[in-house]
DNA sequence: AAAAAAG
C-alpha cells in the first residue's frame, strides 16, 4: 500500500477528461510557442523539409528565440530547461547557414561521448533534406577509423574536447575554417578539467567565429566566459518559475543507508516501472547495485565511464532499442540523453550538485510524456534534498511505503552508535565534575542575544567549522 | 566528493 504525505490531494484521484486536456494544453504552452511555425523563423526550404518529416510544427520557446538570432549571425547565450529542444535550436540555424562543401564550418562541443553520438544523429536527421555531412568524434574509438571520415571534410563536427584537441594537434581537424562554434551543456563544460580544454579550443580559433552557448542554468562564470568570446551577445533566458517540468511527479523516500538496495528492489517489484534509470553517486555503487539487482533476477545493466566504449555503446543501443528495463548509471548519463520511454528515474543517491538533480530527472517525461522521479534519502542526507528543492524551486513531497520492512541495523553502524552514546555520557559526567564558573552580569549584557563570549581564538573556531562541514 | 574526458 502506498500513502502520500503530500498536502495536496493526489492527481490520480482527478482524471476527468477536461482537466487532463487543460493540463496538456498548459504544458504545451509552457514549452512551445504555438503562435509560430518553423516556416516563420526564416529557415530555408531544404531545412524545413527535415523538420516536417520529423513531425514538428511549432517551435519550442527557446527555438523560437534562438533560431532567428543565430540566423542573423548573432552570438547567443541561451538558457532553457532540459528536454526543450536545445539541440534543434542550435542545429537548425547551422544547417541553414552552412553551404555544402563548407568543410569544418562548424564545431559543436559536448561533455560526454554518448552526447556526441546523439547530437550528431539528431542534426543528421534534421538535415536529411540537405546534403550536409555531420560527424561525431570522441575518445575510446580508434583514430585510424576516424581519419578517412575526417578526410572527406564534413561540414559539421560534433565532439568531446579531449578528442577534438587530439585531432587538431594531428592536423586532422582545422580550427581556422570554423565559422560557428557551439558549446552544449556549458554548465558541465566549465567543470574542472574541461575548463582549460574549452579555453584552448576556443582560443585556438583566431578568426573569432560566431559562438552559441546553451545551458540549463546560467551562472556568473558562464556569463564571464561568454563575455570573453562573444561580441555583442544575445542572452536568451527562459522565464520559467521552476527548472523542472510539471509532467515529472517527484517524491522522496526516507530510507536508511543500509536499506537503499532493499527499497530499490521493493520499488522495482511493487511499482513495476516500464523503463527505469537508477542514478548512483559513484561507479563502484553503480556496479554493486547492478550486481545486487541481477542476483535478485532483475535484468539491470550498468553504464559508467570505466566501462570500455564498445560496452557503453552496446548498453546505449539496448536502451534505445527498448531491450532494457533497468539502467543503473553514474552521472555520465545525467545530461542531455534523449531516450524515448524512460518512465522512471530513481536517485539511489542524491547528487552533491543540485543542478545534476535537475538534469537527471530531465531524462524522463520527454516528448510530452509523463514521468516519475523517486529519490532515496537517508536521514543524514536531508540537506542534499533541500539543496535540490531550492535550486529547482519546487517542494518535493515525501512518499511513505508502509509495507516496506526495514532491514536490521548493520553491526558496525550499531557499534558506532553505541560508541557515540558512550562518549556523550562520558562528556556529561566530566561536565558535572568541572563546574562552569558563573557568568558575570557585565559579560552577558554586552551580548543581548545571550551569547557568552568564548575564550577560543577566532582562527581555531574557523578551523572547527570547516572540519565539521567535511 | 565524484564523474567525465586523451591515451
């Protein structure tokens, strides 16, 4: 049995056709600009053909504002939540602006290999009506396999930073021909490790190409980066109240650390989701959880950055082909991946970075569908949950599973608790022995808040605070 | 603190 402690009545009790239709319309209005069609945006006929063949009529809001600006040759810094068609927003103007034979006219940088494959495929599909070539380049595949494809001089290259730099150094990928440079998932690209690569690649383009940066969130650091590479940029910001779409039903479940696997198993068995992605914080946990589920006869597959690339590609193919029901993933899969039919996202651990939460749950409820996002939160992880709620600007309700039977407390945890209790008792006993000196009336008067000045030096206090946070 | 990306 499932009970929700949400104060508002559950949506399931209100499935009248009118309300469903209203909700659908509101959500469409939230994402799409129904007052416009792609034909209004100034795209050429051969590009429009690819769009109509893909079944699109109205652009999303980010597309409606980004496409005309990019077509006009402007530098664009665009923000929109996940799943609102950002790839097409920068891909369509590229397809429109680039002539066949314009070798290496555009370079698109993405943070993961899987995204390189996906973004390249999406632009290929959109450009089906044009003779342009799109090539993904990324690490983990042999350079010798890529060389002949690069020699043919594709107009658009989509790549991960490491391999792009490698190919450039081998003189197989020029920078000086690039007229439009795109940074996808900029917030992720500015992480330590990527930042310098990005600077090297963009800085290597002495001709100062038109730049398009897209990101789910725009931080001051992103603005700074944009200012240093862009001339007179257009900033496109979505005015949404929340960073997450309403179609995802989010909730959190209170569960002790040692009960998380059991709870995960309980959810997968009792709620029978169609296609689930389980996100874990470490590669090790991904492997452990996958093995655990396999032992319980659940056909779960793992994906993380330590698997060989062919294995990663194989798992992604299975996922896209609908031949997989549970994917256990590291944050490798958190961003951008657009796979149809992911009905559930489970956060086995909440991420330290709340932006990652927004990206993770954005894997579900794509293309106008609904989705469910559960987060397993142990009592000591409450602050992580609060961080996510604050960033996404939503209140996540708690879900209680009354028929879930918690496991026994592991021996080491029990021992630790007992030890902590003993320490407290010992401290109380010593406090009684050394009576605190009475506080003088003058001292308290200087601190109306009732705080008694401490004898501890300020520097030591800082140190203490710091150690407590870690 | 971890994960990703060049081998």
